[in-house]
C-alpha cells in the first residue's frame, strides 16, 4: 500500500524574500533564473493533485546551532552584514557580487582576511550568480529552518513507519516521504563560501542535525543514524561534498553532468579523505543522457552503494534541471522520466526527505518535481 499523502514543508519567509533583479551568465547580464516564481509553480501543481500532498507552513526555529555545525562563523557573520556593508561602500543596490575572486595563483602566499565588503565578496563567493540582497540572509536562514522542521518530522514519520512494519500493517516497499519546498537552494554552498544561487546548505544542515541527535540510533550498528545523501541535480553538489568529504557518515552520492558547472569538482576520482575515503561517490554523466540511461545509472548506484550502506534515512537534493529544455542545464530527460526516478528512490525502502535544489524551466517545473514525488509514492500525476 502506497503512502496516502506526502507532507510538504514550505514558507513564504524563504520562498519570496530573496529577489535579485539580475545575474551574469556567460558574460552577459540576464534575469535571475532562481526566481521567486519557482516555488509558486511547484506548489500550484502539487495542490492540483487531489489530496496527494499536505502543505504546511509550520516552521520551528532551531536557532543558529545546527547551521553553525555546518558553516564557519566568519562566513555566517559576512552573510548577515554583507548587503549593509556593500551599500555603505558604494556597491550597486541590486546586491553584492564579487569584482575580484582570489585565484589560487594570486592568493597562494597570503592568509590575510579581506578588510572591506568589496573584497569580502570575492573571498566568500566563487561565482556571479549568488547575489546577496538585503533579505538574502533572512531567506536562507528561513530555508534552513524549514528543512530542519521537515527533518524533525522525518524522524516522527520513520518511527511510525517502523512500528507499522513490525505490526504488519505496512511494508518496506512503501516508505514515507517528505518534501521541503525551499529557496534559496543549498547544495553549492560550502562551509565558508557561497555560489550557484546557494548560501546555506539546507540539506547538509539537516543531515548533520539528524546525525547529532543523541537519542537517534542506527538499527544497523547502534551508532548515530546512517544517512545517504542522493544528489540528483544536473550540477554537482560541490558544497555538500566539501562539507562531508572527511566523514564516513553521511554517504554522499551524486549523479551530474560531465564538464559542466561548477566545472572544477565532481570527478569520479573524488572519493573522500581520511575517515571519509570511499564515502563520496560521484557519477558524471554525458549531456546526451536519456530517461533510460539515467534510471539505469541511478538503479546501479542504489544497488552498489546506497543499499549496502544500510541507511536509516535518505536525503535527496532534488533538482530537475536535468530536464531536456532547462534553459541553463539539461540532459535529454523528459517529464515522463521523473516518475521513474521517484520510483527508483522508493525502492530503497527507507524514509526519505526531498529538499528542493535546481530546475529552471518554469513551464514544466511543477510537473517535473511532482513527477518525482508522485513516482516515489507509487502514484500517477495529472497535467494542469
């Protein structure tokens, strides 16, 4: 029996506050693709699917602790005050964007911290898409709190699921799923640097919070809960990789495009370091990847790496910029492929939290995100 409803966690305090007017892409000024319109079209589609989804704007404030477990304090201090300092120093009111980024050949001899915001903007950002406006930090903070609220509810749903399995009223073929509909996204945000529309790494913050809970023990070994991060965004999650690169828990896995943004990470040779060696799995894929190619590769990743890890929870960086008509990315995946992807994730048999990342084809965004979620639930969606 498939789960009857999926709970959707969201809040306009994160989805509508961050509104840069433009970004720079391929050398030209263009509109900001990671726009506030994205959550709206996703929510509209989900609400059109009968009673398949239960939307809540209930958000708990977990305070700074979980965020500080993942992000460095100097970086957080910068994000809090960057826009105000930027304006005071004569920066453009659209938002903070770096003019100079410290290249390793320039910065190799010094460890001096930048003294003004015009310099800090390069020290704490690696590209020209992470515009910081007056409300960016508030939006990113609230996105992290929404994701943490969903993670806490994942614990409840997982406990109820285990009880139902033991009682014989549920099977592991249909585990519970939850969805955090948030923006700004997070998987490009590293411990002390923003970029790729990302400022705070929502999913990494939630994963670390779950691992840190002393009362939560893994059924595999009695230690902290074992977590698999499955990143299905078109772009490599350099931020999540960096944050957990030396950790054996969580297991980070990513399917992403070869030789595409962020360009300098995502190689299959990047396997982790120290205790994390072997717990970082990158699978770069060609841009000609089709529905069948993608699902076949995903199924193999699940069989070879995810299931042997014996996870208690799966956290999915849900990006649908893999779509064939995405304006800034895209494999050859069609809308018909997304329910198949969701179904593959369901077969892991583990309670799962989906956290929104990329996807910029507004016309099909709701259908494609909904396709993954409905596929996970074993359901078929309808078009608007």
